[in-house]
């Protein structure tokens, strides 16, 4: 038996009909790039639109996702977490079991196949924690394309193992010292590289952000998460979940889980932003809860910014959520009320990290731990006999040094 | 009507049979007062048109010199409001030199397009160049600027082909800025021979004068581009003088204006040497 597919049509609240032809999710999204990049962005839009409906492209992608990435990822009933909270059943979508240990590779695989289809011969990417950089370096090694990864100098210092992993995979990591030397500056530098190397270079963006078509394209490549979840939960429970929950930085893992459920309006959608030291401290990474709409990195979306419209640095224990913006589709889902965005502090994430390790034998990424920390609220929302699906977007091996430091332990 | 200040200046340049020199400096760099002094000295140093950058935290199309200039200005607390105050102060002593603000969209989103356009016009701004606002996204801003009589100067680039060019020059006025290299400001060097046919192409499509910038650092290069363009823009080389003066503990204003003078001279003499 197959799960019911979500109804796609022209009804006024068809959430899956976005973005529009101009790359807009309501007022958000768009293509705010320098003129030099506009023809490239328009080309990419056309190339992606053609690939999206090409069965050969989709079959090739599915093949690599199955045999190289290891999909489908399991949907796992977290029995002890469920007992711990004593309410709705909790399922974990095990994206951390993918090759390279996170959801990032779903998108990288799609984009590199598209890059080769477009005849591009050089790949660039930005990375914060290094997870997207590692996933990009991985697919570049697999297909034999040269790869340059831009990474904030501050992040290079605090994520040395990932820098080495990228080097092992043959990628060149270029530390970025401009601005605040973190993820947003790495993205600026990648855009500067792209504007300088317009003929041969494909920019693999890791977040569901950037100029159109990136937010839609990254979402589509990550929607395999939600599509599998629908199918798997149908097989296990014969029904759809009551709540789906995921952490949100740029928001690619979240939109991948959420999107196939947007038109099932009884399914509650919960994103969790990183509130760092707390929302009152201004040291956070919660663009929706602590920012306002603006324009950065090619799209209009919620941004953490000062009263003058200067972009501020984000702060989170999790480098993957440490970004002052959020994908434009999340901004829109927030405004129209289809999804709700909660927050989680560094401290709460650390506690959830340990709880998941102790109860389930799974060490989650600090990013995913932000979603885990809001399980009590999600279990409440789902009700006693309800079902919550949480996207366990990455594994936490990369974070053990950070966690040890915060717990005052030396390893 | 402020737009005509740009038109009058280009008409005068045409009558003189020479290209114009457009000097770019950053508002608030190295500080608000010094930047104003530089601005006030530029016309006498030979600047026919002034582009005044307003700083943004994430200038994605700029090379290191202008990135650093923005950082210096922001570190001194420079704001868009203070930039307009600088323009107003400049206008008190100069009613003729066109002044174009150049920067990124987000500070304007924060201000509100309509209110900003009115305030900018009141301060004496003639035009606006917004790097991350391509024609596809420009209508709301263009509407506001039109109502205030401010020109939205469009950018054409080496990747703007003939099919796209009409889109780029739609709703433009004043002049068109031709970006001479695919790249960020102040890194690659512009090649005058490669620029010439593109300037002609843009001139024809827009019916407007064409200023050429990005990658013009030396008087020699400025002179070469001045032979084919209606105006030559130099930015990174000027803001680098601010940085150099700071490091060497020299008079910033004198150093920047001296550099501007040598560039202006090269631009003024270019066609005389050529013919």
C-alpha cells in the first residue's frame, strides 16, 4: 500500500506551488545578485528546471543516493525517548547514517550531477562547521572535479578535523579572513569567486538559501527526507505524523522534511532555531525569532541585523546553525503560519545531546540536538496517542571535542 | 530637478571632447569628518562626478580594498544617515558636481525606499548604484527614486549579452555603469581593447553615456579606458590611499586628493594624446 501523496493543485493554499516564476515565496526569496551573476543564475534556473523533469537525471540521482549515499535512511522508533517523555511516539529519521554522516550529501549529489550536465568543470562551496564542505569535497572526489571550499578563518581553527577531511578528499580549503571570518563571510567569498570565474565554475550552496533557484533546488534535493518519511511511517503506522520537527540554521534539512507535508494541514510543522546564550543576550542565531526581513546573499529573508541594516554575527554552540539568515521558504512559512519556529539555547542542546546518547545509543550532531531539546513541546502538541517525527540530521562525532569542553572534561 | 545635474555634466564633457573622471570614495573612511574633507576636495582635484560608497557589512561584489574601507567606516560608527549628512554638507559648497551613492540594498530596505529616496534627494544625491539589486528586483526601488527625481544607475557587465542588455537598461537614466571585468572591484585589470566594443554596445542600447569601472588602478589604465568610454571610474586605488596614509601616518586628505589629481589628469589628457 502506498502513502497518500499530498494534493498538488491550484487551491489557494497550495503550499507546494512556491516559489513563483520570480523565485518568490510570498515576499521572500528572489534573485538579489550582482549583474555579472544574473545570467548565470538564470541559466542555472533553466538547467535545473529541465533536469527536474528529466527521468534520466532523476534515475541517475536515485541510483547514487541508493548505492553511494546509502538511502533510504531508516525511520527508527525511539522507544526509550518515547518512554522518557511518556506521551506521543517519537520516530527519528536517521539522516546521520548517510555517507559523510549528515543530510548534506543529498543536495551535493544532486547539484554535482547538475553541474556536470551543464558542462561545468570546477566546483566551489562555502562551509561553516565543515559538514557541507566535506560532503561537497566527497562528491567532487567521486566525480573527479576540482573543489575549492571557502571557510571562515575562525571556523577553520575550531573545526580542524573537518579541514583535514576535506584535504584528504582532495579539496582546497581557503580560509576567509574578511568580515567576521565565519560562515556568512565564507559565502561572500564564494560569491566573489563565482563572479570572477563565471565560465567554468559551479557554486554548490549547502543551505536552502541564496538566489533563486537555490532555495527551491536545495529543498527539492532534500525533500527525499520527507518523501521517505511519509512512505516509511505509512508502512509502520498506516498514518501520517502529527508533528514533524527539525533544527533550522539555513534550514535545508528542515525544509527537506517539511515540504512533502505542507499540504497536510493537520501535520504540525516545527522548526527549532539556535538561541545560543539566550534570546535576551543578542548572542544567538535565531533569524526568525530575533531578526527582521532584509536582503543578503541573493535572497530576501529574515536576518539578524542591527538597526542600520548591517548584518550581525550569529552565535551558536553548533557551527552548522551559526548563520544570521534562514532560507526564504521558512520565512514565508512562518509569516503565513504554516510552520512554527521555536528556539533552543546552547545549554538545552547540550542536555539533549547527552540524553539522546544515553537513552538511544545515538550521538546526535549538536545541530540536531536543538530539535531534540524541543521534544517535550512536540510530544505535547502531538497528544498522548500521537506521533512525532524528528529529523536526526547528522551524527555528533564531529562535536565530541566541543561538548567535552563545555562539560569541563578533557579528552 | 536633480537628475539633470548628471545630464548637464555629461553634456559639458561631450562639448569639451573628453571623458569624465569619476572618483569613488567611502563615506566615513577613515572617519566622517576626514571623508567629508576628501569629498570637498575632489572636484578641485579633477573629479567630474563623485561616487560615494555607503558601507555594508557584507559587500559581496567588492575586492579587498573596498571591503576594508567599509570595515574601517563601520568601525567608526558610520551609518546611512551620517552618509546623507555628509552629502548635504558637501552640497552646501558644490551645486554642480553630480553625486552618486553606491552600496548594497539592505540598509535601504531598513530605511524604507520611499522615505530614503525623499531624504536622499533633499540631501543632494543625484543617483544611486545598488550592486545587489538587478533589474528583476529593482522596480520597487526604481518607483521610489523616480518619484524623488533620483537616477537608478544600472550596471552592465561582460556577462550581459545582447539578449539581456535591453532588460538591464530598462528604466535607467543618467548613465550606465559598465563593469569592465568579470570579478570583484579592484582585482583584475581592465583591458581597454576588450572594453571598447562593449561600451559601444551599451551606449547604443541605452542611448546614454557609459562610465567604465572595476579594475582601473593606474593613470595609464585610466587614460587607455578614457579613450573609449564617456567616463572612467576609479575606486579601489583611491581607498587604498586612505589605508596607506593611515599606515604611514601621513595626511589622508592630501594623499587621496593627490592620487585623484594624477588620475584626473590622465583622463583629461587621454584623447588629446590619442588624436
